[in-house]
């Protein structure tokens, strides 16, 4: 076309060095997107994909058992978040409650909308059971399963008339004490949620508090405060807390995903949410102390780790280590932690969100398929209350069942990278833990592995070509496949070990 050889053309059209090119970032918009790496991964050969790229070298941690633990933590309470109480009328949810309580043993059932029309509108055939027949049946099942009601009242959504609501609450509590007994009702906990912290909120809270205490003096009543690391507690909330001298508990929510831009290829913003939940708990405690509520029990009812903001990313970004680490940090700081019962309830409570719900962690998927959080709770339950040593990615504890060592690789990267496993391989670490000072004897050692290949439902579903789950055989297969790996061995230690 140009009647020139390539060499002649290059000589005549030679340009100056790149530093004289302006606005270079605008010319490479695609390169500055994590989606570029996903596109690039298509050209990596299958042979290269199978190569595991490990962090250079490795690290060894030497631990000498201390004579006394560095920390003895309290056993944190766990809230089983259900959404609206009426969801518990569903047969599937009732089966999930039974499964969770048989294997995880939660302390509280946390829900909203106690006086839903679903309960107050009675069928004629049920009139003989009284106006609280359905609620009684649900609470009786909670009691049988070992769950205590933790009732959240969203003031602006649930209360049309303050006097009418307080009257209804008083009548219900009077009935509940008669039906369930003082001992059970006295363990109930109540949380009031306000959008406006004005005089109306103060008056309603005082009336609510007094009504509960009159019927069940040992029951607890508190508030849900809007809190963030960036803004802290607002002036109206702080004034409310200072003026109300009768607050038994404080609840709050925490979602680090609000701090990141999922289109940013620079991982610095994602690394910035490391320890976000732990810092939030510690700062809130300090804020409450300044407001005169030092020592008040704190419950983190809704929370999440770094998460994928689409259905695909939420499945491929395996964040079990993040969940485990955040749980371990948080239960040292507060009194209780909430987990959603299932994905379905979580989705129904977030219908207005444009993206998938990122404000909670669910234990189960559809058809009672266990999610990684379910297994994390099982593993955290094996961790003793006596902490002997702790580092950035491990913790050594002691309990009634002996010693427990947990090792986790909690990487804070853009979840988009997880779509292509080749890029995640560079995050693989090799770590050795050398423990000295263990008493002589023969040890039964159990090793549990929870990772993308052991305990992740989503990757097993991908192997089925992402088809709809409607076949009982497929459901059974997925339930059996999604489980942590377990290995057992015996080792004898002498005095010199």
C-alpha cells in the first residue's frame, strides 16, 4: 500500500519516546480494569493454568507454649437472622431451623414485624386458638429448638399509632408470660430501630421499655444505632443515648463493601477494608463509653466481609478465610453476631437493592445446601476459649478437647480476579508452624480443610454447567460434595519433641 518495506516505513515515521505522549491513562482505560485480566486469561494455555505459582520461599512460625494463655475470650452469642417473623411459617424455613439447631446450636432467633397482618388475620377455624395462635406455635417451636426470640421493631415501618402499638405489646406480653412462663419470656431481647431520633422516638422508646419491664423485668430492651467508621455516631443519636438512662443493649450493622469500587483494578482500596469490622466494633465501644454506656452489650446483627457484587462473583470469590478471621476478631470485642438463615430470606429482605444483597452472610442456600459460613461456625466452635498464640494468619488455642491450630490465608483483592483461578494461584502461601513445649504423649490429630475444593457449593454447581437445581438426585449430590475435607492421624511426642 505504501510502496515501502516495513523498515523504511518505521524509519520515516519514527516517533519520540513515550514520555512525550500525553493523557496516556485515558488511552489505556481497558488496562485499568480488572476485566482486562479476565480477557487476558483466555489466552493462557491450559498447561500454564495448571502451574501453581506460590509465594516465593515460605515462612516458618516457632511457637513455644506459654504457661498462661495470652487471652481468655468469652463465648459470643449468635443470632439466627430470619427477616420477617412470618417467613418462619414456611415449611422450608422450619426445616432449616431444625437443621441449624441440630448442628450449630444458635442462641437467638432474630426477626422483625412481630405483629404482622399474617398473624392478626385469623381463619374462622382457628378463632378458638386466640389472636396469638400462630405466634404461639412459632415461639413454641423456637423454645423446643433452644432459640430465644430477639425482636426487632422498625418504628417507621411497623408502628402506625404509638398508643395502639404499646397497647398491643402489653396485651401480647401478658399473654406470653401466661403461656410460656416468666423464665422463658424473661430471656427475650428487644431492639428498636429509628430513622429519626427525635422526641417521638424518645417517647416511644420509654413507653416500650416500661411496658416490657412491667411484664418481664429481666427481658432486655435496646436500640439499633446507625454507625460507620467514617462518620461515627451522629449528634442526634448521641444525644438520644445520653438522655435514655435505660438502654440494656446496642445493635449495629457493618458492611465494608460500601468502601470499595469494584471497577478499580488497584487493590489498595480492597486492602483498605482489612480489619474494617474489628475497628468498627472497637470504635463503637469507645463511642458508647463516651455516651455513658460503657460495658453495654453490643450485637452486630448484619455484617459482611469483602464480597462480590454480582451473582457470579459472589460464588467464585471464595472468602471463607475472611469470614473466619472476622468472626475470630469480632467475638473478642462484642456480645453477639448475626447470621442469616438462608439466601432466600436475605434476598426477600433486600428486594429494593440494584445489586445482590451484600449486607449479610447466609448459612444455607436453597434446598438446605450448606454454605461456607455454616462450616466456618462449626470450625470456630472447635476453637478453645484460651488463646495461646496468635498471628496475622494463625491462632493457637486450648480447650476441653486439647489444642487447636487454625491457619488461614485472608487475601484482600478485587473479587473480580477470582473469576480466573490462574491469578489467584499467585496468592498461594506456604507456612509451617513449629510448636514446642507440648506435653509428652500420644496425640490424635484431626485436620480440616475448607477451601474452594472442599466446602464450596458454587464450584460443584459450575461443574454441572450451571443448570437449574430441580432434581432430587442433583440436590443430594451437591449436599454431599459441599463439605470440608477431614484427615486423621496419630503422633507420639516424647520429652525432646
